[in-house]
């Protein structure tokens, strides 16, 4: 079974699971701060070769796609930005800019024209939209429900489009009449357009091409500055004489801050929207197998043409002739020259006044204005090392800038040469136990509350191995030595034949125990013989499953065949094919045999690193 994605992405959690699919959240193995959405579709007459090809050719966020006998797996980048609903609350646009934003929406939904109406209805939903730098992007999150069994008429898709266009139009102080007319046309005759492509052509002809050229002056931007002093702009320009800054009201407002939703907030908004999925006709082609397919991240996204980009730029930047604007704001005017004798003295006086004012503004900028721009300064990652007898602790000492700011995410990566040995998202500290000689690199990247990432901070560690015990509880044993922990015990399996040693999949050492629970009513037992447990003990083991179905685990202790204790727990894996620790405390009289029975019909389960330790 082809599962190449497991070699490319770390799985963090299961986001959604239903009869049609499973959605996993993960990160790239080679770039742990890049979040991905892994969508695994169960093949049937809907999720077939045609669906595979549509995903491959249409999704703009797609970075990997593959299929096997039973599944289609697509991996998309998660786009970060402001949700469409928050953007609507925080912005006011000119009619021309609203037309451009509406045109961008119409252009980008055209990517999904090859899908049937059910999927179109999912992709174009406003909860899929995020806004970054005044441009629209789509999350392309596909969550299937039972409405896929029915037919979705195109007028339901059209109603969502008109809703988005209306909301964009309301961002203007005076609604764009051309968007209003186009929306009315869609509402009054929903059968006029039966594809996104025909809708796009009509929009470009009736809305975009008929508009007057967009005014490229700065009057709108300047009017939006409100109470912001142009003198402050002059002081700001003194801090960097060579750069032209992008300035808008939000940059100078103490109460304004970017609103970038967290990953799960954005996805949950899509997941929980009751209007996202509608009925639809089924796809009818048969399923065929194709080779795995990886996509270039620079895939075309129906981008705006150059003139459109220039219009956006002109709406958001003060022109290079900034000195004239700044001096007008300072109310500095030419001095009337009554005689040639007074001219040198008056020039000198005006120069003194000018430099005095500029010096004052510079001081004000340093004290009051400069801190406003520190919020845009990314955090600086760093850590401190503390060596112990059997481990090394790495303490996160990263710094952030700006008021009410903090570190919200950390990504640790441990490499040896080109091999990534371990990644972790522990926020405050990381404890590692190295078991073999070699040169290791420990890297740390952090993200602050303003959604800004640091550069990676890393240190090289030349390590000489000593005989150390692994850190069982943390799961961060980085070992190149083959030391099989299962060999500490005499382990036997039940007679079903469904339990074997697996030398291909294991957590440490050279093998694990594989239990095929698709047979024997989903139950299998392993026994630890000739052991000695008395009173208080912690039994721990690492478990991995090929799915996230609940696993029942029964522990029974015996002394010469006489039952001494029995304890049952339920364990639900957070994700498939990920090792997780299971622990149970027992208080028993002396036993010399322990049986562990696993119950999860339809699952394949692996067990490794069994430990039994006393506690007080």
C-alpha cells in the first residue's frame, strides 16, 4: 500500500473522521512550522480517478497527492490570514477596489469549475476565504457529509456567490452599482450561468471593463489617516531616509491590531458551518490506479494582471515624493525676502528652526512612535543548555517585542547530518538523551502572539556516548544503538497466530509485537512469564494503531495460575501510525505472570518498549 505522505509529513492530530474520509493536521518533516491538511478519501464511485484528477489539476494549495487501492490522499498547505468575516468588520473600500476584490473572487472560484456542484458548493463558501494583504485565498478544506448522495442544483451554488459579492459590495461607502446589477442578474435568472467560466466572462464584461480607470493618487489613503499627524510621518521617514514606508491608519492606531485566527479556529469555522455542504449528483467514472503525484508550490492561482497589482499598490503606499508632504504638514513656508541684505540671516534662521523641529520630531518618534513598529519585529529564538548525568535539558529563552506579546509556539528539530531524528512542539523546554557518538544539531524556531516567526536558532553538539538509561516518559530517546527492551522479558503469544514479531516497524531496538485484530473477533493476548511484581507497580507500554478506533486493554496478574488482579482501560489513539505511551498503576500481591489482552475489531496494533517499575 502506497503511503508516501507518511515519509513527508508529521501527523499532529485527527481533525475529522466520517464514513467518507479522514482529515489529519500535520507539518512538513523538512519544515516543521509549515502546517498541512492531509485529507484521506475512501475510494468509491464518487472518490475515483476523475475526482483524483480534478484535485490534481484544480487545488491551488495542493503540495502532494497519491492514491492506493483503497484511498486517495491529498495534502494541502494551510493558508494563514484574516478570516473573510473579520475582514468585513474591519475594512472600508473604494468602489473601484471592491470591484477588483469581487473580480478576484470570481476569477479564483473558476479553478473549481471541473468539480460537480456538491464540491463547488464547498469550495466557494465564504468560510473558506481568508484575506492577506487585501487579496483573497481559499483554504480548500473538503469535509464530506451525507448530502453528497443527493443532487445539488447550481442555483444553490449561485446563492452563495451572490452572498459573497453582496458582502464585498457593502465594504464601500457607496455600493458599486455594477456589482449590484450583476448580483441582481444572478438572483433573477439563476439559469443564465451554468458554469463559473461563463460567470467570470460576464463579470469581466459588465463590471470590470466598463469601470472608469482607477484614480492612482493618494487622496483616499491620506483621508483615511484620520488624526494621524503628517508630522509623525516626517519623523518616521527620518528613521530610514532611503526607504518608502507603507502607511495606513492601522499602523498608527493604538487600538488596531491584525486579527489572524489560529489554525483550528479557521478550520472549525468551516467544519461547523451548517450551510457549507449541499446536495449533489454523483460522479460516475470507475476507479483506476495512478502513480503518486507531487506538485510545485508555485502553481498558478489566476493571479491579477500587472495593472491590477499596480492599482492595489497605489492604494496602499505614499509616493516617493514624501518630503513635500511632510514639510506641508510641518507648516514650514518660504520667507519673504525684503532685501538682499537680510537674505543670508533669514536663511540661517529658517535652517535653525527646521533642524530644531526635525530634532524634536526625531525625539518624539523614538519615544512614542518607534514602539508602535516593534510589534512588527519578529521574535528572536534562543535556548540554554543544561547537562545532567543522563540527559541534556534545552530551556527556551526566546525574546518577543511589543506590548502584551508572548511566545505561543515552539518547534524543536534534532538532526544528525541530513537525517531528522526528532521534532517536538514543547513550548518551555526539551529534554534529550543521546545514546551514540556523533555531531547533532538542535534547532529552535518560535512564533509570537502577532503570528510572526523567528529565524531558526541552532547549536551543534559533539556528543560522546555513555551508558545512559533512556527517558521513557518523554519519548525522546534518540538512539543509534540496537538495544531491544522487549528482550528483558519472556514473552509468549496466544495460539491464534495473529501475533508476530515485526522487524520492519518498531519504536526502538530491532522489533515490535504486531497484533492483527482483524481476525479472532478483534482480540489477541500477549503474556509476560517468569516476572516478579509485588505491591505498587507502574506498567507502561508504547502502542501504535493503523486507525484511531478505541482499543480495550485488559491487564491480568497471576501467581502460579491463581488470579491476583484484573484491570481494564480504554485507549483511543490521537492519530494513526503514531506511537503513544499507555500506563496503568497496579497494587497487587506478588505475581509471576502478566497477560495483556487487546480488543479493537478491525485494527492492526503494534506494541513496543514494555516496562514495569515500582512506585511509592
